[in-house]
């Protein structure tokens, strides 16, 4: 019996080759798109899921308030939090402090290596996290001062082997560390990816030694110094809310009086480790985070596309119902039961889905490199060896066979043999409504996706075309030197003066940060000297030299820029407009000449700058203090006036080696660096656009099926109309009208859903487009044109056929 089912299914596959190719192709495209997106979503949601006790690990998030208003949300908060929480809360099993040690330089002899992602770590790092060790004992790796652990790749890069326990490394020419551990390179699906881990006790003892063992210099008492990532491991069964509630009295006891003095507050909450990647984007994240909304929106698209593919199969199968009606009638007349026919049609659905899956497997293998380029992900062919991939593959097959085969199987098997053999094909209103509803769903989904693609594209273009309020073109940025000594200021000045002698260089400046990255210096308690401590607020601070304002063409709306003509300028600051308002001034001129208290030192406000975009337009203007620091050890920003970029880079490199030997020469172009902020949005827009196109393609195949069905059903009607004098254009209008109404209905359904989704998505941007009527009308017109072209193949054929032939049709 099964052999007969397969034989009949195979014959039907080849009987109508065009139908089979379209149907299998549509299913294959849908399955491929769905699997690719599902793999992307699976990767994004897999962050930190490899930790053995991941469900018990939480990161301490710090929220800083001023005057009762939330000012800053910190991923890396107060150093003291972890130590005191562990000491006083029995529900906490263990904790670890992790904080940035800055980039380091290691002299390998024949070359100088610059290593990024270097962190200090507490002793419990490998007890809490499940990062595998290659060598060393996880309980004792960081138990002593001046000890370090290396990642596998860094150990090989420095020593050529991982057998390095007991060897030493010299960091920046002045700090020697003994290697006590080697760990596997961190997986890509984790937020912490250190290349070198240094023992926290080293940092602690250094701070105490520099301050004559003053207890206040112990980092474990630093409630007002931020920048420390704190991770807690809770005991089994402990409710994190219970632990959070116990933070409040501890903070009140140890820091409450000081916080109230500045009219501020610090609130600590727990973030589940597995939620950080998708639902966290706070100050001092160790690595860029993802976006949960984007991930689950793409997951929705994946299901849209596969459902559209199954709907397409249903419509195409139904369109062939008339052609197979006699087959069903004859088989029933000679004794076939309805159950056997249902099984037959499910076998056909299984054959089509199996062939589509095979094609999808090939499509997916071929498209992985392109998808990685498009999305910025790192999917590899290793996924074909993963159990979850094959489980998903099998689930898609089983669900696909049932969903795509159920409606055709039950409808086609219900034909009554007497009426079919007499030529009376039954077409119920329910069946017609079902088919039209499926097409409306397909095009409502396609319209929703196309409107979303249009909105994403417009938002990205809006952000890239807006004025930044500063000039970043033709700017070469050189990373700061790490190995320095007491002669740094003189070398920096000489380096800048030497570069300015090159005809390709027009200006050179230095700054603690550059446009395109968050301002890492956050200073609280800044206030006017005439105000009491409670008036202090938090500001982002950029340390700059005399040339910074001119080089970036920052517009001053009051006062003056920094100048060497004023002897007191090292005690000068410039606020941006947002900072001026936070300071309490409505008029920029009022702020000029006032004095501020900055951590016990007094500075003169010499100017107010117009707001400029330090980061992308996703971020709001932040209150900034631009502080003059002629000896700032930061980035060198070099403005050029030539298209011979390679020559300029080589010239700067030559001078760099003269003035800063022992440091690696690393550079980037500021406009490229700034635009990297939009990369995630661009990739999301590209992925959205590509899969929207696939969804529309699949939907058009479904419309083709309905057009085929409708024109076949109305063949005699068309013939009669033409005999009675109807023109070809009139017949076309009649047929087009039916499909146009379906698209209008789809449009009405899609508009509110699309508007709501776009509105919510745009809330993530401080500077955003307005939702315009064109967002909805233009995609509708585009879909309408594509749909009319799709149905034209069948409608024009039906409208132009000889009416005599139409009237002879059974």
C-alpha cells in the first residue's frame, strides 16, 4: 500500500512539472529562510547558557540618582558592593570582582605585542564561571599578588605554547606577573572575553601601598568609584528579589550619609547572567550587547515566512483541485475510501516537503557565508553537526507535512464521485473564503514586513544624514601610547609640532575620547561654587588640549575657546548646552564666567558649546564638561588635507616610532569609526529587507495559486461574457478587481499592526523619524503592482482565449 502511495505521489510530481517546481521551490525558500533566522536567534539567546550554575549567577547593576531622578545606569558600578554584600547577606554563596586593567604592551623581543581586554579578577572567577581551564588550579590562580592567567591564544602568541605555568610576563615594561593559569579562549556567546586576567589582590595591595595603608584606599571600601563588574552566585533556591531587598539597608549604613550630602542615591539590582546580552546596554558594558526586541522580531519573521510557504502550498494544491477532481471521483467509484485518499494526499505533502527540505539543506549550506556577511553573525558549517539543528529540521518537516497537507487532503478527499463525474464541481462558500483568507494573511504579512523594512531604512538614512554638530572628515586617529614616563608631555608636544611640519597635516589635537564612542569619564558632584553640596550633578567629562575645539569645528554659543593667551586656562572648562541647562542656566551667556567645584578643585566656565553628537543619534545629548588638560594621555586626532592616505599613515608611523618607542602604532579613521555605531542597525535592516523580499516572493506564489484556481473556475463565465460582447480589458478588470479587494483588506489589517510595531521600535532612538503616510502607501502600491503582475499570467491567458474553447471546457 505504501509503495502505491509513493508511486502515485511521484507520478503526480512529474505530471505537472511547473506546479511541482513552484511548490517545492516556495517551500524550500521558506524553510531555508526560517532555518537561517532560527540559527541566528538560537545563537543570540545562547549567551552564557554553558555555565553550570548559570541560573544562580547574577550581575549587580547600579543606578545612580540625583534629586530623585535616574541619571546613570551602570553595568560596572561601585567596587565595594560585592565584598560587603557577600559579607552581610547569607543567601550569597560567592562573588567575584572584574574590572578593566586597560590595554597592555608586552615586549616579545623581536616584536612588541599590544594586548587588549585585560582585566583584574577576584579569586572566585573560575569557581563562579564555567570557562574551562587548560592549566592551573581554579581555587588558587589569583590567590597571590602579581599572578595572571592567559587565554590559550595569547599564551601561544607570546610563548608559542600553552605550557607556560610558572613563566613570567612583563606588562608595559614595569610590572612583572607570574603565570598561574591558562584557560580556553572564551566562546563567542559570552559577554566577558578577557585575553589576560590579573589577580585583584595585586591591585588592592598597590592601592594600599600608595596611600600608606589607609583603609579608604582599599577598593573594597570604594562606594563612590565606579567601574567594577560584580557577579554574585546565589545559593540554591534563593529568590533574587529577597537579596535585592537586603541591599538597601547595607548601602544606607555604609554610604547613605555621603549620598544624601550630595542629594543623590544609589540603587542596586540583580541582572540574571543569561539576560545580560539581550536586555542590557548600560555604562561600561565589557562588550557590545544585543537587542532582544530585534532578535524576537526576526523570530517572528521566520515564522511568518515558513507559514507563508505552507499557505502557498495549500493554495497551489487547491488550485489543482479541479484538475484532480475526476481522479478522486474515479478512485472513489472503484472503491477507495476517504481515509485512503487522505493518506494519499498526506504522502504527496510529505514527498513535496521532503524534497523541499533537501533543497533547503543545500540552499542553507550555500548561503551561510552570505548570511554571515549580511547579519554580522558567525554561523558555521559546524551547526550541521549539532543535535538542535537536526531536531529543528525534523520538526519543520513533520509540522510542514501536517499543516500544508491537511487542508488539501480533507478538501480533495471530500469530492462526491457522482457530481464530479457528471462535471459538477462543488465549490463551497467556505472553501472560497478559506482560500481568500489565506491570501489576505499572506499579503498582510508581506505588507507588514515591507512597511517595517521601509521604516528601518528611513531611520538609518535619517541618522547618517543628520549634522553631528562637529566635523570628523579626513581625521586620522592614533591610539594613545601605553608605555610612557615623566617626559611624556614634552614628547607629546614635540610629536604634534613635528607632524604639523608635514604638508599633508593641517591640525593635531589630543583628547581622552573621540566622537563615536561613549564618554568613559563620568564625574558626579559637579556644582557651582556658590551652591552647597546637594546641588551636585553627574556629567560626562572629556579631557582635551587647546586644539580640540578648532579641529572638530565645535560651535560655541557663548564665551570663548581654550587659549594659551590666558595663563589660567588649565583651570578652564566648557559646558555643552545640555550641561549648561543641568547646571541651572537658561541663557548660555549667564554661565560664562561662573566657577564650578569639580571634586574639590575650582574651574572657570569660559564657554558654552552647542550640543553635538558624541555618539550615534540613537543616544540623547548628554550633559558634557569639556575640560582643558594640555597633558592628557589620550588619542591623537590628526586632520589631513590629502587623498594620499597611505603616505600620511606612513609619515605618522615614522614619527611615532621616534617619539614613542616600545609602543605599537595603531590607527583608524574617525568617520569609519563613527559609522560603525550604525552597523548593527544596518545589518538588521539588510536582514529584514532580504527576508521581506523572500516573504513577498512566497506570497506571490500563493497569489498565483489563487489566480489559477479562480480563472479555472470562471472559464465558462469568461467565455459567455466574451460571446455577449465583453472586451478583453473588461474581463481583465473583472478579474483584477477581485484580487485588488483582497490586497486592500490586507492593507487595512497590516496598517495598525505595522504602525504599533514601528512606533515601539523607534522609541529606542533619541533622534528619530516621524511616522509618515508614505511608509504605508508606497509599500502598498509596490505590493499591488507586484500582485497584479503575478496574477496577470493567468488572467490575461483566460481573457484572451477563444470563447468557443472556453464554452467547451468541462
